[in-house]
C-alpha cells in the first residue's frame, strides 16, 4: 500500500538530504543544534518505502487517483 506520490517522494528526498547535510555538517556552520538534522532519515525512509504513517493516520495520499473500470 503506497500513499506517497512521485513528486512528494522527490521533495522528501531533497528535504532529507538537506537535513542530513546539516547534521554532519556539510556546508553548514557547527552549532549545538546539528543533531536535529538526523530527523532527515524520516523523510528519506518514507520516500524509499512509499508509505507515510502520518498520511495513513489522517487518511491522506499524494498518489494519483486511479480510474477503475
């Protein structure tokens, strides 16, 4: 069961990579808050698996609607 569409997947991967770059830090200054960037694993994982538990909880989906015959 998939509830994450292709555009949503790309956006999640981009956001996840930026957050991880902040955590490492690559191109970002060293602060005491860099650990927050490890949250970037969540959007990357939801993009890879195509399933978002928060979407399921609220009954949302970014997948295109399929027309059945």
